[in-house]
C-alpha cells in the first residue's frame, strides 16, 4: 500500500511551479475569451456592475443550483445591510426515488412547475414583488433579465431547456401557478450573486466564486469591450482545461454526461470528488492485500464529498471512524491502521489538489486585474466545499501564500453564506433602479 500512496502523492500534489504555470495559462485563457478567440473560458457578460450598497426594498430570490432549489424573501436595508425574512429549500431529486428533476426524463415545464410551486410557498399574496433568479449554469445573457442556457453542467440533463430563454420558462411557470404578481426582474449566475452580496458591504471584493457541487468564478472586468465599461464577467471557469490531469480524471470525464467539458470542475468540485475517491480506492484496494469484497465501491457515484469530509474529520488515534466507514462501504472488518491511513491520505490529496487548482485560477484572475499585486483583493466564496470540507479554506490560503509570499497577505478570502441567493435580490434591486 505505501507504494500506491507514494505514486498517488506524486500525481496529486501540484508543485508551486505547477500552480504558477496553471495561473499563467488561466490568465491567457481569460484574455483569449475576452478577445473572442477560442478559449475554454466563456467570459460571459452579466450586464451588471457592482452595487453601491444603497439598494433597498423587499425581493424574492430564487436560487437554482443543481442539487437544491432555494427560495428566499430578502429585505435590503441599504448601507450594505440585509435580512433574510424567510427561506425554504427543496431537493431536485427525491432520495426515495419519488421524483427526479435532473434527468433527461424530466421536461422543462415539469422542472419549472416544480420551482414555481416552491416560490408559491413563500410568495406574499397579492403584493407585486420583483424576483431575482440565480441560475447556476453557463448562460448567454441577452440583458440583465434574459439568459439562454448554453449547456447543462453538473450532470443535469433536463430536456428542452438548453438553447432556451430561462426567464421565459420561469415566467410561464409562475403564470401557470397563478403567481402573476411575482415578476422576474434579473437573472444571474451564482458566482455573480456571491460577488454582488460581498461587495454590497465590502467594496474591495473583486472575485466571487463557488466551491460546492460545482465550481466557477466571476470578477469585475474594468474595461469590458470598451475602455471604462465595467462589467461583472461570469468566466465559467469550471470549463478551464489546461491542467495536469490523472487517469482517474480521464475515467470520470469519459463516463460523464459531457465528455471533454468542465475539466477543472470535474477535478475540483463536490459533485465529482467522491467519485474520484471511489476510483482511487478501487484501484489501490484491489491492488493491495486489503482485498475488497463486492461492495459499494463497485457502484459509480456511490461515494460523495460528505464521505470525504467524514474521513478527513477523523482525528482518533486508531482512525476508528474510517474503520467503521470501511466496514460500511467495503464490508471489510480487518483493516490495519496503515490501510486506514492510506484512505485518509488519498482523501486529503484530492481535497488539497482541488484547493490548489482553484487557488491557481484565482491567481490568474488577480494577475489580470492587478499585474503587480499592488492592491488588496477580497475573494468572496460560497459553497459547501469551502464551508464544510476540513482543511479546504486553509489549503487555498496556503497555496496563495506559497506562490506569492509577502504579497499574498493582500489577498483575502471569506465565506459569503447564502451569497448566491441574496445576490439575486441585489441584482433585482439594481435592475429595478435602472428601469426608473
Ligand atoms: C456551472 C456554473 C456555476 C457553477 C457553480 C457550474 O457547473 O457551469 O455556471 O456557477 O457550477 O454552481
């Protein structure tokens, strides 16, 4: 087993030189995308700039990310302050198999009717209310309230949405549900929402990012297409593809809904980390004396990012929780401490590689907006990986410090909880203000 782990360590531990070179390629891909040349980065305009912090009023916010649909009722007070007055959340896929609004068997109308029903549960009756919609998939914005889905990601495959105007689909579903008084006013990506929420109260927020089921980053481009025309850009950075990948990454990609796409996301995000661990364990456990009886490990996607979090959180001397986990998943009752250490090591390598790749992409963006790293830059991050995965946030900071030494102190990160949803309310407020 140690030899297998040594091999893994080699391929899953990017050096500082690797991180630097990924960040340079990332910056190059940004420039190509901005100039309309072929690039893995779509660099999509949001038709929004930063809020001034004084946006006010009551808004509904709908946050559709791929695992859950969340609805919030948000009061913006101005001066960067807000209150979430009510919230609800529903899973898109029932764990008992009663429904699945993520598969190709679900139609666009079925999905949006489900979403409209969720909105109905929180919508105050009678009163006309603007709604901000966070739709966390690559979309071509035609303006602040109109976006065509380019393609699904995160293994979602609902029929009849790709190529269509998402606001029109939502508006029609709200009408079918009798919610004519709930008026979609803005549609944004979750990274844009996170950046808007953070900059509502912290003006030096320059990047908004999601490290959760999916991965992506947005930033404020000061000169979009014309000098002095500032615009928040949704990079769709999960699709970045200039990375040192492993045979496990290639296996995941080949079996995915969209082979060849979202290579950064497939290497770093919560949707895929469990599957990466499963493929690694299948490889190293079957090659070792820890022979696995037929078990969960044979089934694709049977492990999740939560399994990884549980493994990494085990700090007992004998790694008892990991021993129990191996009994559940491999039906193996006789693991040695070395075997358990190997499982923990593999999980740790996956998580630190994820954080290092993500940090490299952030450094690429900062290189673009401030080539000498002269100013302070705050990176606002939302998502379960950043919030809950043991050691994840620290590993991002470590990579930035190792690569940028003294100047790294100017780059800070923080969790912006509910950032993607609250950002939809802020976007709706900006859009309504513009209309006046
Ligand atoms: C989507 C992005 C989204 C990210 C995080 C990716 O799969 O393409 O639009 O921002 O997930 O939710």
